[in-house]
C-alpha cells in the first residue's frame, strides 16, 4: 500500500496561498469538492490530498485572473 501525503485545512490553505476562511467558503459554496473526513474528537477533520490542493490552486488562479492579479 502506498503512502499518500495528506494535509489539514490550515496546511492546505497555506499551500494554496489563501486564508482558511476562503477555503471554508469555497467548500461550503461547492466551488471545491469536499475532501475526505476522518474522525477526530467531536468534529471530523478534513484531509486534503495533493490532487485537492491542485484543484484549489487552479480555482485561485482563475479568481486571480478575474480580479486582475498576476
């Protein structure tokens, strides 16, 4: 079985280059598909894969172009 790197919401947001609130908003509005969740206390934790992060980076690039950013 191969090991796949997974990232928490905070780690994923940092890798994408956005605020965690922005990432939560994208998830809540359906702009990004919900990642896998695992039990962690009372609140399940989201685990983002490299593929999830790549999708979010594409969304960020699309938004940056729309805003006139580079």
